[in-house]
């Protein structure tokens, strides 16, 4: 028998969110019913959305991160994933929407603060501009409605993220941009700031585009090395990185950046 779907509405100054729960599955949807986040409440560390699996393929190209900055929390699936697989990491999660985060903590969807996890209620643009910390991994998962905000795509924001990355760190963007021209302008600036150490990949069946900027020039590796590495990481993190690696190679020219 299918369990009754439980509906919640959370209205804040920044968001109008509908939560739909059926069994252990929780969806966050906007007022226009667009799916914004998904979490398996029985296994919250399992990433339920393909765009987040693609986002985490940045881990193929950097050392194990110890200091992680997250811009945007959503339903917390990335937070659960990182805390499960990288329990030693110090994670700072930035979100401007205090009411939404507090509600998600209250209903025990987001993991509680402590044990390496800190929530900071702030505007993400202001935080990265003022930050004097450095991070091994910055995950950018910020939206204004159904689009990536304009400030996020500006070169001064890319520079600010580059400045607070550690020597071997990377910034990983989950983007929704309604114009190919806007994306090309953003990606041109990303390649300039990160000295061509960048990758981008579409997410099949979704409008999301994932982009990486890697702080330090990587040692040249051939495809077989990355395939073996992807298989090892797939076993560790329970994500099909081989499939995602094929998308990376099909999308990015070999010899023009990271690969």
C-alpha cells in the first residue's frame, strides 16, 4: 500500500517551498512545481539527483578535501553525502534564508550543526568577498528562483572564489542559465581566472550545466589513468563516475585544460 503523501509549505522572505514526502522520499519544489532538491530520508547520504552526482565528480581531480565551503543548502543531500564519506572534513554551509534552514533543521532533514559542520546565515556574495579563510573545495549551489543569480556569473565573483581556494582546491558550480551566450561569457571568464584549468559538462535530461575551476595545474594524466581512478572512486562513493567521466571527455577538448 502506498503511504499517504505529506505536504508542507514553507514561505519565507526568500523562498516559497513545497515539501512532498512519500515514505522515505522528500522533494522540495518551487511554486511552479519545479524540483529543487530530493533526499532519501532513509539513506540521506545517497545523492538522488543526477546533477549533484555530476557536481561531485570534481572529486576526481583534487586531493581529499578537508575544508569545504558550501554556498546554498537546499535539502542537505550534499551535506549528508560529505559528512558520510568525508567525516574528517570541516564544512561551512552558507545560506541567506535563516527561516528555511531553521525549519529544515527542526524537521530533522538537514544534519545538525557541530562535529565539523557550521551553518552561517549570510548572503553568499558578501561572505566570499569578506572571507579570510581558504578552502579545499567550494560547492556553488545557489539559485535565484529557477536561475543562477547574475552576480554569481560575474568575473569579480569568480576572482573572489579563486582567492579563497587552497593551493590544490577547486570550485564546482551547479548552474541553471537560460542563455547559451551568458554561459559562454561566464565560462570565458572562468577559464581566464583559473588559467584554463576548467571543465564543463551538461546533465542529460536536465537543464543544469556543471562547471569546475581547479586552482593548481594538474599533473598530465591519460584517459586510462582517469578511468582507473574513476572506478576506484565509484566504489568508495557509490557514484558511477565512469559514466560521468565519459561525459567529461565528450564535452571537453583533450589537451585544452585539465584532461
